[in-house]
C-alpha cells in the first residue's frame, strides 16, 4: 500500500546528502546502467534505517507511519459503506521488499512493485452501510491486516522549470493493492452489541475477499492522494538532478 513513501524517505535523505546523510546510505546515479537495481535495494534499505525518522532531514517516523484521516465511500455493488478513519497508524512498512523498480527518467515516470509480509492499518473509525443484505454500523477501533501485500505504484510526472532548474512534479499517482489475505476487525459494532458485533466480524472475515475487493478502489484512491501530496513535497522542492544524482 505504500512504496512511494519509501521512495520519498530515500529521496529526502539524498536532499540532505551534503548535511547529515549517514555514510552507509546507498546513492544512485542516473548514468548507472543498473540504476533500477540500485534503487530496488537502496530504497527499502534506507527505509529500514529510518524507522524512528531523521529530525535533521525532516523525515517522519516510518514505524508506524501516521496519517491524520481518510474517508472511504463505496456506493455500488454488494458492499455499500461509508467509512471515516482518523488517527491512522500503518505498521509493517519498514519490512517491505521491492521486487521490481523501473525509473524512466526521460519520460518522468517511476514504477515499482513490492511485497509487505504484514501491513496493519489501525484507526478510529465511523462506519455505516450494508454488506449484501446485512446492515452494518459502528464507531470504534478498526484493524485491517493485509498479509503478503503486493503493492504496485505508478508515478507519472512532468518537468517544471524554476530558477534554471528542472523539477519533476508528480501530476498523477496510481496505486494497486493485491493482498494474499485480509483480516478485518471492528470494535463496538452496533453500539457495542457483542453478539451482533462478533457475528458481523466473523461474517466479514468469511467474506473478506468480497468485502475488500469492493472497497479496494476507494482505499487506493484515498491513499494515492496522500502519497502524491507527500511525494510532491520533495519533488516540487528539490531539483531532479539532486534526487537522481548526475555525474
């Protein structure tokens, strides 16, 4: 769900290379014929070194990654639910491994695939809607765990000229989530009715493929927007040749 943020952290470290970048961080050059292989190993390595963040580079903690809020709406098909999430914590990002990386810098495009063994989404939630013919509503704590989560990111950029420098602005950000398995749990469903809540959580997990697939596009769209905003904080501020180093 989340490799762009790994990229942002790595890129942020490059920005501070002349200041306080740890000496053991890997740097990748545009001219390297194995640039993709370099990035494929450098990005998750940098991420693991930044679990608690780096204050001097304004890098936030990555374990957990904190997101203030997202809103999810699904209005068609067998699952029709409005969900509001607040105080979101994403656990597991720093365990991600990149399986591929394709940097097409001439066309300002970055594509990467990764796998995260276990990604936990914890948040305060408010939810109302129906699944198949069953109504569902509640307000409490949500735990959405994605096991062996494959994440596909496609960042489409465009050049922006400023002060004689070229910046790579991300104008479109597309993301796809492909989990092997999803485990769902919501506390305080049906105003705390334990019997109904337990039955609904059981039903959700027995039908987790259906539920997640119906809601996946909304999750992808919401988090893509978050990733795009975060990524452009770096790309709009730092010249491209200081992100992807030139000889």
